[in-house]
C-alpha cells in the first residue's frame, strides 16, 4: 500500500484531533479515504488517441499511436507541460465509425483535453458529429477526404486533402504519358476513396488521360480480389490504381500479378505502410505511390525520432507515424503555457499558432484547421520503398 | 473574555450526544475495520497476483502448445497430398479456435488455405500469392522451429491475429496458423478465472495482445511500463504497476516458448473492487446508522427528557410559589428518586413556611403590645419628669427664699447689737438728763454738774460709735445684696469678697465652736462675678458648718488661696470635720441629695454651688473627703472669667 508515502493533506481547520468531535470525525474519514485511495501527483493533462488498432487498417493506426506515445514520452521526460505530465488514453476504433464515435464520448467523459486521430476518413466522418457536439478538439494525422475541407469544425487535419493528392498523382502520370488507368476503390472507406478517385479522374481528364475502369470492391465480399483484378484488366489499362489500405492493396496486387505480370501498379498514399511490403511479396515489386514524408530524410530531428521509434517498436515509423507525431507536436505547442485550454479556446490557439516545426516540415493550420504536406513519390523495389 | 455557552434544551443535547456517540463509535469501528481489512486484503491480493502471472502463463502456454502440436502435425502430414485432401487436412487442423491456417511452400508461394468464414472463391484465389516477404514465413524457414508471432496482421484476412508458423519437415515450406486475439482473450478469461484480477499478455514488442480488463479497447504498447521492461529483461519486478491513472499490484511471468510476458494485476486502493466493497459497506453502515440515529435519537431523547422536564416544571412551579402538582414518575430509577426527594423537600419547605408565618404573626402582635406599653410608660415618664422639673424649680426658688431669710435674719441680728447699744446709751443719757433737771431746781452742785457732763460725753460717744457701726453694716449688706442680685461683673480683690462673706456669716457662727482661719493674699485680683463667688463661698462655709461638725466639740475651717497657672487662682476650703464616705462624696453635687433631710436641708446647696462655679465663673470644683479626715473643696477659677453667651448677657442686661 502507498499509505506510508502519502503526505496526508491536513485541513487548515482544527489543529488537534480532539478539539471538536465533528471535525475530528471528518478528519478521520478523510484520512481513511486518503489512505485507501492513495494520493495523486499533479493533475495530468489527458490526451486521447483514437485509431484503428485492430482490423484492416491496424498498421497505420498502430504506427500513429506509437508515434504519439513517443511524443508524449519526450514531453513527460522533459517535465510535462507547465509541470503537468501528459497521460495518453488510447482507444481502438476497429475501423468502425460507430466504435470511434463511442470512443470520442468515452474519452470526453474521461476528461481529455484533445484527441489525436483517427487515421481514416471514414472513421473521421463517423466521429465528426460527436466531436462537434462535445467540442473536443481532434487532430487527425492522415484523414484527407475533401469532405472535411474548409469546414469550421473541431476536426483539424495535418495531411493534405484527397484533392491535393489526386492532382499530384494525375500530373505525375500524365507527365509519364499514361492515358489509360483503371482504378480499384475500397468500399469500406468510400468517403476517402471515392473522393480520391473523383478528384483524380477530373484532374487526369484535364491532362488528357482517362480512367477506363473502376471497381468498388468489398474486402469482405465472397467474390474475392481476383474478380476485381480481372475486371480492371479487362479494360486493358496501362496502369492499375489501387485506392485502398495496405492489406487490400497487397491482396489486389497479388491477384493482378497472378493474371498480368506487366501492368504498372499504382497505390494511393494510404497504402504506404511497412505492412504493404510484408504482404505484397514480389507482387508489389515496381508499385509506385506517394508518401507524405521523406523516408530518406537525414535531418537530426527526424533521425532522432526514427531511432527511438525503431528502438522501442522494432519497426519503421512510416508516414502515419510522422504525421501523428506532428499532430502531437502542434497540440503540445498550443497547450504550452496554458495547459488548461480546451474546446473553442484550444482550437483558436491552434489556429493562431505560427508555423510549428514538424519532423520534416512546418505545420500551419488555415482558418478551417487544414494543413498542407509535401509529397514524395516512392517505388517498391525488392521489398523496400525507394525514392524515385 | 468568556463567551457564555449557548444553553441547549435537554432534548437537543441528548440528541446531539446520541448522534455524536453513534458517529464516533462508528468512525472508530469503521476505521478499525479498515485498518485491519485494508492491509489484509492488500496482502491477500499481493499473494494472489504473485501466483497469478505464473499460472496464467503456464496455462495459456499449455493451451497454445496443444494448438501448436496440431499445426505441426498438419504440416508433417501435408507432403504428398492432393489439393483436395490438403484442404480437408487444413480444415481439420484449423478446428474451432483458429481463424486461418495455410500452407506456404519453400519459395513463399501459398499452396492451400483454410479460412474461417471465407468464401470458396476467396480461399481458392489465395493459392499462388507470394508471401516470401512475410516476416513469420521468413523466420520459420530460417529457424526451422515452430514460432509464435507477435501481434500480427494476417496475410490472408488482414485481421490482427496471432500467428503460428510451423516448418514442414525437410524444408518443404511452412504451415501458418492464425489465432484471433478474441480467441486468446476468451481462453485467458476462462483460465484466468473471475474476480478483480486482470491480465495482460504482452508480445515481444510491448503490444498488449490481450487485456482481460476494462481496457480491452485500449490497445496499448506497454513496453516502457517498468514491470514489462523488467519482465522482458529478467530483472526483479516492481510490485506495483501504474497505468491509466490507476495503481495496481502486479506480477509478471515470461513465457520463453512464446516470447511473451504475462502480467497479472489487481487494482490497489479504492480501485480494487474488494476494498471498494469494504469501504462502501463501512460507509453504508456508517451512513445508515447515522440516518437511524438521526431518526431515532430525537425520539429517545424525547422519552428521556420528558420526565426530567416534568420534574423541572414541577420544581419551577414550586419555585414560583404555585401549589405543587402530582410528581411525575418515569422508568428511570434515579429520576424517581429525585422526584420523590424533591416532593419531600417541597413538603418540608411548605411546612416550615407555614410555621414561620405563624411565628411571624405572633411576633408582630407581641411587638405591637410591647410598643403600646412602652408608649404608655414613656408618656408617664415624661409626665413624671415634668413634675420633677417643676418640683426642682420650686425647690430652688424656696432655697433661694430660705437663703434670703437666713440673710435677713443675720442682717437683723447684726444690726440689732449696735442699734441696741446706741438706744441703751441714749436711754441712760435721758435718765441722767431728767435727774439733772430735777437737781437743778434743788440746787446744783458742781460735782453733780461734772458727773452729768461726763455721762453725756460717754453716752454720746457710745451712741455715736454704735450708730457708725450700724451704718457700716448696712453699707456692706447693701454691697453684697446688690452684687448677688445683679451678677455684676467687675474687677475685684479676692480678699475683699472673702472678708465680706465672713462678715455676713459671722453672726451665725458666733455660738459655734468653729474657728475660721483665712489666708488670702492681697494681690489676688479677678475680673469675674463677685456676687456669684461670694454666694459660692457662703454656701460652702454653711455646708461645712451644717454637716462637718455634728457631734463635735470644736472644729476649724481654713480658707486659703493662691495663684495657679495659667492665669488661674485656686481657692481651697478645708475643714477637720467628720468627712464623708465615698458614696456620699460622689453624690455631694447632685441636686436634692442631702444627709439632713427633714432638718431643713434642701439638697440644693452644693448643686447651686456647682452650677455657679462651672456655668458663671467658668471654673471647676473638686471634693476630696474621707470619713474622719475632714473634707477639702478646691475651686479652680480663671482670673478673667469668659464673657457670657449673648443670650445670657441679654437676659442679664
């Protein structure tokens, strides 16, 4: 028990235990309660994390959580914010919007100052009503659907939008003289994937290209990935664009490669996790995609983060880790000197921040709480991401 | 300064007392229970936790070993089978607990799979996909032993699972089986039992694979928790674990076969349900008792205070003088005794009061009677006093008349002698003259004429001498009388007054055998009242003559005077008479005191003397006497008498 270590906080009234009977009883009960409950250190600042830690997007969720955990550890070992340690409360959204919405309420009840997460747009869309109702400032590292853009809400985003991204992809492949692209889009995250495809299609069309086939696939459906692969290949594309998470991207690539060894495989930035490499095997060799971070960065700040991430979690941080760390950094900066900020005040403080140095690039929210990221094209070669 | 304590009603006081007793008792009992139970529960928990981690580790490991054996067996049985037979084998090996099992050849190509809840199309399309980069496959191929993965994303379903890779003998590939986290959680819960004990199963990266507690939705990485780090590094374990704001008693057991750490934990303090239950029960008993106390105490206090209040009211009634009522009785022995004693006391008081009242009335009537008697005797005394005063005045008046009579008799006697002598001379002269005339006719002879002339000469000389003496006497009387009557103040020679007194008194002393010796110097002068002084001396001498020499052949009276300081003279009048016994001497100056009552004494002589000396002459008089040794009167007089009071002067004037 901790009784011995606890300085019992003495009430200023009543010096002696037996001065008056009633204060004595109160004091006694207080002492008992204090002894039983133990006594706490300075009130911690509670920060919530919501992300997919099981389910098909568990890879980027886990990486984000780990990165936030490192950010929290760093702040706490430096004495916390204004002397108050940060306590991280983690919730698994299981990739389900409703579960995530429940998690927001649970975290709000637990008294969190803000939430970092989620990673996917569909989950973010599910959380949004709860976030705005409870006015819990939520910073998503990776949610990028255009549905969240230019909304004055309590959801702030670190990453670019699907529009930005899709246009980068369109320009890139138009520059490579590709004109026929077939696309597979994930039904589980339609908010993201349909938005992404729509932006890409119009941008690509503007540049003279064409999306010749699309297939909305359902990972849980009986027909399997081979059916999608066949349909897309039937349109005789120069490249197949996979707008899906890493698992589905790997599975689709496997099925495509079984049917066609030549067609160029392109993946949306969502899939750009280490897990893609494990599951894709030889099937993803040559697959191209954009990452929002420079995995070959040698800046000291990034290397320090990467090394401690590797040491602690025995894997690579990945884009969702970098973004989540930046989200935590900007949140802690806003709380610095005013650790009790919450809700609208915290949001205003975040929007008023000057550009904050992230791991690889500065973060600055616009008045709707949206930020911009740089894009880095990478290709998978021999089971590794290689910058082009 | 002392503030007076607010006085409470008995009922309130008893209520507070009862509630306070309940509170204090329960607080002490509750604190005692907590003081005993809390450490005991903590100690029990510590023991339970200490055992728990090892037990759960061995049980879960045992369960997984069974699975592993099945998967290894499936791998061993797989070579040389047709695809259909292989599918059947894998379905059999998957059983109810595994979510997927698939066979990968040495090149990393998936050969066959059995996946729970998956469609045939899906299962079929998996064949031929490349898993050569899959870490679990790589590890199993490299080490050629069955390996359990950490938390792992399934290569075939995308779910987060635990993977088991069992190499097929002779390097022909790997069988990979996947166990859903939910299944492991269920197993852990089953073998871990119920209660407040919870478990983490932590993989080698620190990921919480299983959390049987409420934090199942938190998929934490706890690599940095001290107990986890210590468990993996085989260091001594800390006894407690702090996680998400709660402190736990914890222990950990490392399972080398899995590379996982099993952490058992029980919340400490109020977070522990058992302790919370105890504290809740204590608080509930406390609260319930307080409630019951608050509800019952006033009733009890009422029943206790009612008889006391009744006794107090009866006492108040008696104190305010109202007649006593029936004395209350209650179930409390002491109160009954008090009531009875008060009744006895009240009755005794009433009785005594009655007696006192009677006594008082009697006393009052007695005092009234006495007062009336006293008033009457006072009145009678006042009358008697007035009578006595009147008698005194009359006596003084008669004494004065008597003194005047005596003086007149003295004067008459004194004058009688010279006047008689003169008459006798004149008578004898006229006889001689008649014989001379007759002889003249017969012829006158010379001898006869010479004899006649001689007779005329001697007779006229005698007559003249006696007439002169009478005239001197008259003059002197006149002087005395005038002084006595007027109390006139003047300057005079003491000796002169003494001589006059002796002259006045000498006729009455002529027949007495008393010798008077006077030794008064000429130079003693006074400015005083000679009449009063003469009276005083006369009275003293007469008193002497009357009383001092009774039955004596002879006696002497000596009068002497001498000056005395300051500015006084002393006159002493001494006799060698019979003297006085002390009781007579003491009362000699009292009015109406006389030893010669019925013999002409008035008892006022010395009283008047005393008054004159003290009041008019402003001096003092003292008497010294003993029987047989004579008496001495000593007057002490101022040479200059003080002026009389104005009223007296007016009266005198």
